[in-house]
């Protein structure tokens, strides 16, 4: 725990108060969050085709019925990121940490269930600093410093429900509300030329919007002893819109500290959030092992509401391929604790919705993880570690190597037992 939430003194970007720190988050809606449980993250991020009664799987609302019908479940997640980035000339390192999710789940009636909570949708955090090197500008204006920085997050509050249709099918729906704010700054400082005013440009966007995701899962028992289960799942997040006030202003400041607001503008900005399709399949040997595969696709290309003028930045269709595996030696061993631990691993490839300088900003990595059972029932500490890489140093871009940690604390209790004796 001390290592997981440690803070390091590193030379790099100033990331105070942000949930991420990457220059790629300055475009669009920032860095889209993969708001999944540590159990899923440890297996490469799979979940669309996964059914498990030991954690709340929000990747597919249809999976909520895979639970004890007498229990109440609560889950809180924490995320910590460690990133080393470099381009052709510089190298920096930084870390961030935050509470990632808060989710509750409870049964409804017979074979139906309900879940609600808050998860992140996107994060913005960057601080890019450079100095003018054009000899003509240096001769006329002296030392000129440019600084671009931003912060903020968008969240999704949601409520989801699911029910079983017969012995093989489950259906679910998840309704959500987007909220939060994104802030961008761009400063120009004339450090030696006192006759020039330094400038600050500021943009802030505070949107809200609604989302709807539908999910379905089909399951079938297999094997001679009916101890194997094949699950196939699919999800569809419908396209929606975010609406909010986009405020911008321009301020100049003299070396004496006098401020002058030269420009202010406020408009209503509508951002399109495209649909997303997911498909997943898994096979589980009950209380022994499970393997699964997920594929996702979302149509971001042609989204004019997030266009970036003056830069070679465009949106493209995003997608991912993820695969994972878990194994538990003996879940019910009463002598050796390490035999009750669940061990996980996975791989993934993510195609980002950003394309810069003609280059797709993709990520790939491997994951490891464990579930440490606590006391009785399904209480557990779930840890996932993600070793990945994103971007490239070619075409003036930034390459990032990262090690991300996710910790979910899963609490489970029996609440709905009818009392027979007093």
C-alpha cells in the first residue's frame, strides 16, 4: 500500500490536482478513461463476456445478475499512474493518484439486480513548456517562454439494471449522466523585454449530457459435470451529446503586474459522443480458471464538434482488442492462504481516437493482477498492474512508457435474509 500510493519527487510536468498527465490529453475531450474494475484490468481489460459473482462488472450491465440474490455489494476503486515520456530532445517522469470509482449493487426481485455509482469518463492533465529559438524573434523580443497547461475531468453517474430471461439469457441497460469540467491555458511570457505584455488565454468547458448503454449475455453450462460455462456478451452504447458553456478569455499583464482583459467570449458548445460496440467471449472452469477475449469499436471520425484548428490533429475511429486469463489454485483451501489468491494476466492493444501529424496514437501493454480474499464471503482486495507503451518519438510526437496500478476494495454482505428466530 505504501508503494502503491507513494508520491515521487521527479523532474517533469506539474500535475498537481489532476488525474492524468499526458500531452495527448490536451485535445478533444481529453484522455478517455477505461473505467473498469481491477479484476478486469488485470486480465487486459476484458469484461463484456464475463460473468462473476465476486465483483461488480460495469462493462456489461447484463452481467449484474451474476450475483448472490441475498447480498449487497459495494466497491471503491483507486488508480495510480507512473509515466515516463520522451521526445526527440527531452525526457520527463511524473505520477498521479486518484479515487477512480464508487459503485453499489443490490438484488431487486428474483433474477434481477440493480447497480449505481460514479466512474470517470475522461481526464485532462498536461503542462508543456518551451522557449523561442528563432534568432529574429530573440533579437527583437529577447527571452520568450511558451506554456500550455490544462486540467479537469468528466465523470459519469449511472444507474443500471438487469434481469435473466430463462436459464441462458441476461439483458441489461445502463443510463448515465455526464458532468465535470475541462480547463485549458496558453501563456506567452516576455521575460527580458519589459515593453511587451505577457499574455494568458483560458478556455473552460462545463458540459452535461445523458448516455444509454444496452447489454446482453448468453451463457451455457458445458462439460460432463456441468462445471464449465461459456459466456458470450455484447454491448451497445448509443450516440449522445454533451451540452455546456464554453468560456474563453484573453488577458495581458505588464511587468508591473497590471492586468487587462482584452477579450471574453461565451458560447453554447454541443459535443457529439459517438456510439460504441463491444463483443466479448469467455470460458470458465468453475472455481478454477477462466479465459476471455473482448473487442470494441467506436466511431469518432468525422466528429466536427471536436475539431482542432491550425494543428494536424484529427479524430479517427477507435477500437481495442483485449485478452485475459485467471487462475485460482484452491479457492476453498483452509490451510494455505496463497492457494486462495486468484492470479491474473492479460494483454491489450488500444487504437486511440486521436491522430496527430498523420500518426495514430495507439497503446499496447501487458497486465498482471491478484485478488486477496479477506475474512469471509467475497470480500477482497483486487490489485492490477498495467505495463504499457503509447505514442512514438517520430514526427515530433511523444512516446510514453507507463506502469499503472489499480486497487479495488470489494465488500460483500448478506442483507436480505428473513429472520426465523428472535
